[in-house]
C-alpha cells in the first residue's frame, strides 16, 4: 500500500497530509490560501495521486509559513509512501503548455534532494498570493520527498499561467516517475541497489 499520513505541528502551522500514490487524483485542500489550494488541486489531479491537505497557519502575518510547511509535510508523505522505491520508473519529464506559457519539469526520484528552479514572474502577487512562494513550495517538496527536480518556464508572461504550468508539469512528471514499471516491479531502479540517498 503506497500510502502515507503525515501530521506536522509547529508554533506557526498545524498541518495534516494524506497521500495515495495509486489513486485517481482525488483531492481535498484546505490551507486557508485560496490560490495555493487551486495549485494543490492541480498537483493531485494531474499526478493521479490522491491527496488531502488541511493546514492552519499564521496567515494573518503572510502565507509563507503555510505554503512552505505544506511543502515539507507533503514531501515527507510522498517519501514515506514511496518506501524503498522498488519498481518505480524513477525518471520522468514533461513539457507543459498553458496558453502562451511553456514549462519543463524533469524529475529523478533518487533519494537525493535537489531543486533547480527557473521561472520569472513579472509581478510580486497573483491576487494576494506571493509569486516567490511557488519556488518556496517546490524547494520544500523536493528536499523532503527526496527528489531531484528541475523546473523551468521556457517562455510566457501571464503569472497565473506560469505558476499553474509549474504545478501541472511537476504533477505529470511525478505521475510517470512514481508509477510502477511492470518490467522491473520487484527491483530498485539503480545499479547501487538503493535509492535512499
């Protein structure tokens, strides 16, 4: 059963996350940050990973702690659900078009966390959401899920489209990377024999 439940509580946030890697993309998001909920819905839907996220945070200050800590908890849940990573495809990439925007994501579910993020936002906000939090979320997700993630918007100008294409591109890549490969379902996809880092 490739599922996990993570609860994280700090003085800044209280977060509960569940994931099922073999789901259908069902989601329930309640972070108190509307745009972020919309992005997380996209992440679940296009990865086919069932996800629930409940977060209460100090959004009276700003959204930073809530977004970052959801990334941490969701990354931990993915890492736990992956277990020893036996049978996964491991590598995947996607070029995701969204109107005038094209974003590329490439993932290695390697156990070695790393993020390369290249996306230029022309505005500091999408509604009330700080655009710099897009990177913060993916940094927290990659570090805690144990994945190498390269994410780059190649061109395009609409900030909403840029953010959404990032989430969708990661989702599609994650879907393929964590899928079980029937040709090696009983093997860990590494000549080292481990993907624990």
